[in-house]
């Protein structure tokens, strides 16, 4: 018995042992689960990062439905779950966005909105220009192939 006084040593091994590890996307293959698994936890200290990764691993992570209030600037700008400080305040004060302590940040914040806007426009323009160049290359190739056949006959 566990409550018996002085009986702290267990004489037998654990009765039920896990044969395989838990997989959070084994039965739940939803888009939300895929987004949660792909999320990068940046702007937090090592301990908070491990806590967030544990939550994701064992399906305990729940994403925010609407923005929360930052404890520093008091604006509704916190968009990450379990965080208490918004990205700009955490960058400026160099503190963990989850616990608020001045710890070493494992993965620092990067300017996502600015870079994503800049990378989306050139990539979409680049795709258009690539399609245009591919079409023109095909036209040139098709024209040279037909010219070669005409010359051969």
C-alpha cells in the first residue's frame, strides 16, 4: 500500500508499460492540428519553449480565438497563446513573451509582417514573370523545332 508507513520501496515493476509514444496527429488530421504542429515558438525563454512544445506534443495547446491584452502596453495585441506580452514590447524590453522574465531568448522575434508582405509580392510577381518567360521560351523552342523540320524537308 502506498499509505503504509515506511513502505517506500516497490517490489514489482510497473504493471502497464507504454509500447509506443503518443502521437497528437494520429487520429486528428485537421488543418488546425497541422498549424499547431508547424508553429514556431519564438520570443520565449528555454523553459517556456519546452512548456509550449510539451503542450503541442500532447494535444494540450489551444490557439487563441481573439487577441489578448498585453501587460506592458495594455493594448489588445497579444496574438500568441499563453503569452502575456506582445511582440513589440517583448522585443523592446528583451524579456520572455510568456513569463515576462529577463531570460535568454532562445529564438528571437523576427519582423514577420514586414518580411511576409515583401516576400509575397516579389514571389507572386516572380511567378508571373517566370510563367511569361517559360511561355516565351516554349514559343521560341516550338518555332525553332518547326523551322528545323521545314529545313530538313
